[in-house]
C-alpha cells in the first residue's frame, strides 16, 4: 500500500509579517503611553483589541472555529476592559 502525504502550504512568511505588524503596534503603544495622556485608555484598548483579534485569529486558528467559541474569547476580552480602566485609575493615568 502506498500512502500519499499531503503537504500543507508553508505559511512562515505570513506569520513573520503578522509578528512584525504586532511588534509595530506594540512599539506604538509604548511610545503613546510615554508621550501623551490624550484619551490614552480608549486608544490603548482599541490597539489591544486589534492585537487580540490578530493573535486569536491567526496564531490560535480561531478563524476556523464555530461562532460560539469566538464569542467565548470575545467575552473574555470585553470582561477585561473594566479591569484595564481600574488599573489606569489606580495609576492616576485617567
């Protein structure tokens, strides 16, 4: 018996591009944190959400899962937002 091995497409270039994009967003967040206080929590939460979607979608392959599992991850992020605001309040950033 002869078995055929199905090779998947090499996605390493795509993952490197995603990692570079995430690094750029992170550098922007750090620079923003140290240079301005203008509506900082809202901007950082939006940028964090973008990174969250990219990491969960590509690295965890959630884009292939059912909607219920996607909503589970989204609920976790939404529930973390009040804690982020509390952290900013304690640090006198807001």
